[in-house]
């Protein structure tokens, strides 16, 4: 590939700029140009969400966005969350991660979900995170973590509805 | 033990997590090690055809592509094809790059080395390979027929066979009722979120540093050394953070050896990270058995005889998968005390991806078969499936119990596990609701599946190493031969050391997966880690505490008996006189190296109840609830143990309902991406209801058995049975996994003649 294009974007509050191939994916820009390795790439069909980041506050899969499309935007990766962020704190407290590979994307998708729906139901969390795959946790503790991060009691929020009258 | 309050059994949050949740873990592809500066990127050209002769490879256009440093084919290799498993026929070796033939879609054919990763994809497209197609062999029975051979010199497609004696034609003579069922235990993708990756850099000292994503660094080192014909001591193998394994990352992959060889050949560091599409055809897959199961007994519910005949798919080049039916045979009778049991397994090669371990590895196949058989038998005699199970389980006073597969069950309370899960699930109420829905003819029917299981854990390698050292600053380093990839050993092993030393876990560093630092170790697989490596850490820490007391006795001029180790110090009981462990370490190295050998495998067990709601018009089943008793002895850290159970349960539900690796008749993979493979999301899962039960093993001082695979082994048959149970009143007796809406709908139509 020949011509490069100049992109400027704010990543975790810091200005970045580079001449990149037009085909360069945002995920690779973040990992290889900026050097932020938390964002992982887990598939090549936009299915797993391991690469989820926030672009101007909205969660996107960075393997499906070109760096040039993110020109002029503000990108947040997991590295950019403040220490003791409610979502990361809840992931730890509820054991919402094991191998950690899906985690940066899962955390950012959760941050995005809660910004749109601050007190989701269990069902809304499950459907809201449908685009993020995890092989380790069975999602049980991830769902609990998101509910806890929203200020709800995860035990109560995942209680099974009574069957009486069914 | 001199600690006031035990840390064991408590819900300690992971010490791994602050890094994992801030800058992220460091997987192989994340490495910024200076030894990898200027590394070339490896892109593999892979076969798009299942079975073909290679007539020509033209690399000229690719070689001219921008950034290309080399294009390597089999003709350039000076390493001989690898026999990928010790018991595999020598005639079924795999070349590191295909020679005259390809035998599965995804087989590496050429290696493209470029300065930049994207350049590799451009150049790989320019490698021209001429293939002369041969008939694909996808079906296991076709493979057994042997009309088309994958390896002509082998003379057949049989990779191996396991049978003690010919089947007894009178096995079922005493039985009033005999039921036979053919079942498919379908092929699954392990699909860890991190695929395979490796990076190699040779030093001036003639040694190579090889980073790769593996579950056991030491075995991977030895395997690669063997394949390359070099001394294992030449390889410094490091497993950085590993993004899931589930058995598929046991040992090394041939690609890792190729990376190592290429780095030497090109005199530059080389990196390789596979894409998901490569992973879905290149990484070993699990299960893949055709089973013919026969069960017989009397109408009172006593099972008298059981037979399982297995054909197992080894894939194109036999690897660990060809061995796993060994476990299926060992565990054939499951929790049941059946007087007569027979089994046989034949392992065939097919023009598909090689098979290996996947969570459970041979045991879920045994459990699925016997649990389905119990249901079929129960249905035939009109008895409740839970009742039939309880009637036939091994009684608690029979342990240690030698099963008909020849293995010794250490301890178990099988009927209690069943009763416990039945009660927790409100089984009687569920049956009543099911009856009401059937009576009303509801569109959404309720299905209830019961499973009981026992499995082998810690069965591969009984021995594991540990070293524990206190440093001058009071911090502690633990070296372990186990190799976590999500299980949380850094936390769990720190708890075990803290138990004896009283040092807070934040001051304890657990190191693993580095063959220079830890030359010996068996890694993490088969749910072995806590009961071998964990116990080694526990014992080493205990010995270290004793050593500290002995040394402190001299120093403090006190009797050893008056000394206690607590809070990282040795003190004289009832006084404030003492010395810290750090101070002792400043005087003389304070370290213990130990080996623990359990001497035998342990046999955790449990029982699950799955409840599904099934729409009889669409055939779609949804797991509404799942209740699980998974007894693996005393629990070190409930948070971690529950996490293991959750993940296993989800993978069990996924096998029962959703997942299957599929090829068409020409051997083309139809599930080679996450868009096509039915990997479940949170939306397909319920929250899980776990019930505690702890029956210790006598095999180790903490009584622990393995918990890693329990969920998968128990949940799969429970959910499959629940789906079938939801439509049992329509006359359906069996549906193969995955119980997809189409299969359920077809089963209903077959059973009712389209009249439902």
C-alpha cells in the first residue's frame, strides 16, 4: 500500500498523531502506533468485542473501524479509565474475569452500556453485552459485576422470578 | 499450624486483577521485549482444500511484494515431519509445511516473512499453489472403511484402537430390558479468546528464547526440542499471560517450532499471532465421537449391563485427541455400580482439523453416553430418571471403589449429591409444573434434565514441583510448575503460602511458565493444579515455616516448641520477642524446594438439574435455570472455584444447545469464524445456581480434588436430557447435540408423524 494519511486523535486524554495506511484498523493504531496493548483482537468478524473502546463516548469495536475514520475523535481504552473506576472495581470484586483477554473490551462495553442505561435489569445487561464474548466466566460474574457497578445488589438483581402462577 | 485465622476457604479477590483491569495482561502478541526488536512477522499460507496433492508452488510474485524478507516452503526445510503424539503411528507425521499433500483445510503450506504484519497478508495472497484434489474423508465411518487413505503408507485410516477383549455376545442375556442408541458427541472448538501465538529470538549463546501461548511451558519446550532435533537446554521457553486454553493449548503446536526454526534460519526474531479464522481450523478441537451405547437391566430399575462402542475422530494428523477415548473407556460406567461393562474405541484419521483436549477431554463423552443411556432405560421401564440413577449409584460404603473401567474412585457420596440437587431445584414442583403444561398443551413446555457424574482429575501427572523463598525484605517468591491461564494461581498459591508464613498475599509473588526459572513442571490441565502444584506450595511453605522456627530457636535461644510463625515473623509464644522472616533470610537463604506426588488421580463428582423452556412450534430451547452440586472436596477460594464451575457450566450448555464444528462433504469448514460458530453470549445463558458439597480426598493434606472441568461434564447431559424431556410426552426419546431448533423440530415431527 502506498499513500499514507495523517490522523490526529485524542487517546485517553492525550493527543496522538501519525501518518498511517488508509487500511489501518483503529485497533492496530491503538496497539502498534500508540502502544496501548490492553485492547485485544480476538476475531476477524466483529463478533467477539475484545477490541471494544469508546469513540467520543460510544462503545465501538475497534477492529471494524479504520484509524482514519477515528480522525479527530476522542478515544478511550481501558487504560484511560480512572483508578478504582466503578466498573473495574466491580469486575474485581465479583470475579468477573479469568484469563483477562476479553476483559478490556468487556469493561469498555460495560462502561458504554451503563452510560446509556444506568440501572439495567439482568436481561438488559445480558442483551447489552451480547456483542462481547467470554469463554472463561460463563458470564455469570460479569453480569453480576455490571449490576454491582450500577449500584444494584447483584444477588437480588439476578434472583429468579417466582414460578407461582406459571 | 500456628496461624490464628486461616485464609483458606475464604473469598479472596485476585491479586492478578489490578494489572489485568488497568494496563491489561501481557499476552504473547503484546510483548515489547527488546530481544524482539525488529522481529519479522510470519504469515502462513494455508490450504483451502481438504485433501489434495500439491503439484507446484510458485513463490516468485510473493517474494517481490513490498516488505517480504523470505517465502519458505517445504523444499527449504531441513527438519523432518513431526509425530505429534507419542502413540501416533510414525506414518502419520505432519510436515511443518505441507510437502506433497495437504490433508485438511488450514494446513500450513508456505511461510511468508515480512517487516510489517499487513505486508504479510498482501504477500500471502500472491503465493500460487497448484492443487490436484483428492476425495475428502469427513465422516468417521467412511474413514474406517478405508477406501480413501490419508496416509497411503499407513495402509489404513486407523490411528489406534483400544479394547481389552472381543465383545461378549451374551452380555445382555440376563436383562429384561435392553436399549441401544447411536449418539454423536459432536466436534467442538475450544475457542480461547486468545488464539495461538509465538515469538522467538536466538541469542549469541546459541540459545533461543521462545514465548508462546501454552498451558505447560516445560512440555512445550521438550516437544519443540524433539521436533527440531535440538537439546531442550537450548530453549528458554516463556509462557507470558495466556488468554485461555481449555486443553487446546496443552504442549506445543507445530507452528511454534516453525517460528523457532525460521528465527534461526533468517537470523532475525520472528513473531506469529494467528487470526481467528486460522484458529478455527488450525487449533486442535475437542470431542468428535460416534458412540453406540447399549444398556440393559430389569424392570425394577437395576442396570445389569452396559456397553459403549466408540469411533473417535483424530483429525488429519493424530495428536492428543487420539488418546482421549482411553479416558472415555475408563469412565464408561460413571457413578454407577453396573455388574457388566464393556467398551471399545477406534480412532480414525479424517481430512479435518486434528483433535486434542477440550475441557473434560474424554470424560464428558463418557458421561454424556451413560447419562443418556440411564434416561433411555428409565423411559423404557417407566421410572423417574432421578430414581433410576439413585438406585444404581455406587454406595458410599464401597469406597475406595474400583470401577469396571479399572480405575479407583477415591471418595464419593453420589446419592447424596443427587438428593441435594433435587431438593435445591424443587424437583417435585418442577415435575408438577411440567405435568400441568403438558396437560394444557402449552406451546412452551418445560424440560427437566438430571445428570450425575464422576470424573478423573489430576490423572495425567501426579507429581509437581514448588519452591518457596523468603527474601530479605520479607517478601516471598513462589515458583510453581503449574501454568495458569485464567485460574488465578497467583492468588490461590499465595493463599497457600500465606497460610503457613502469615505473610500477606500482596507480598507473595507467584512465578510460573519460565523454563529457565522452573526447569521442571507438568503445567495446568486435567484439573490437576491445586491437588498437585498447590499442595506442593502448601507443603513447601509448611516446611519453610519449620525451617524458620529451627533457625529462630538458635537466634532467640528458645525452644522450637515455644515458637510460632505468624504475620511474617517467628515469635516466642506469649512474648513480643521474635525475629521477622526477612531478618532470617538476610542471614541465610531461606528457601525450600519440594515435590509433591499424589500417587493417584482423584475423582470429583456431582449432580446437575437443568430446566429448559422449549417452544414446541419452533423447536427452540432456552435454559431457564441450572442447579449444580460439584463436589471437589474442601474449597481453597470459593470465588475462584465458583468461577471454574460457571465457565464449565456455560461450555456444557453450549455443547448441549449450540455449538458444533461442521464441514461439508468436501471437507470445507462451515464454522471457521465466530460469525458462523455458535459461541454463546451472555444473552444465551442464565444465572447459575450452585450448591456446595465437600467430600475430601485422602490423597493430599488439603483434601482437594480438581474443579476445572466439573461444570462441563455435568451440565452437558443435564441440558441435553432436559431438551429431550421437554418433548418426551410427544414420543421423542433422543436428540443428538447440539439440540438445535431444527433437530428438535425434526424429532417432534418424526415422533408424531407431523401431528403434534
